[in-house]
C-alpha cells in the first residue's frame, strides 16, 4: 500500500500535461507547452530563490540598507555612543546644579535643618609628638 502511494505520488508529479494558450476569437492555438507538476514545482522554487537572492543583494549592496532600522556605519555608532555618554554626564551635572540651588535657596530662606556635629575630637599635644 505504501509503495503504491509513493509510486502514485511520483507518477502524478511526472505525468505530462499540455498547456495551450488559444486566441479567444478564432480558437487558434497561439502557444503550446508540455509540462509536468514536478517541473512547475522546480521552476517556481528556482524563481523564489532567485527573487530572494536579488532582493538580498539589492538591499546589501545599495544605499537601501541605511533605511533598515538599526543599521548604520561604524563611525555613526561611535558618534552615537559618544553623544549618549555626553548627554548622560550633562544630565547628571544639571541634577547636581539643581540640588545645589535648592539647598542654597533653603539656606538663604532659613528653612535648612542644620545638623550639629557633636562628636568629640581629641587633639594630641603637639609638643609630645615632637619629642
């Protein structure tokens, strides 16, 4: 049974068919092709691979590749990284300056809470250290 199915499938793929293109008004045969299903599959697969290859080549070897998100030259990536680092450091400086100005405004308005240092500092005698 399995052999019959395999043979019948292969036989269906290799059966020859005639494709006739006719003139609609005169019913005259314009072109006649003898084809098989296997040949149609092979040709369609070849055309698909050819189209994919041409599309890939078109994108990779022309300036179209710069329209792909995330694609860019190495110098652009380096410049982007440098600009990002600079932006981060500038944002950090702005935050520090805002905190400084807020603290200065609190001190000038008298709202600041002064924490007194109550730790005892012992200062050794200077004369004993030189002896």
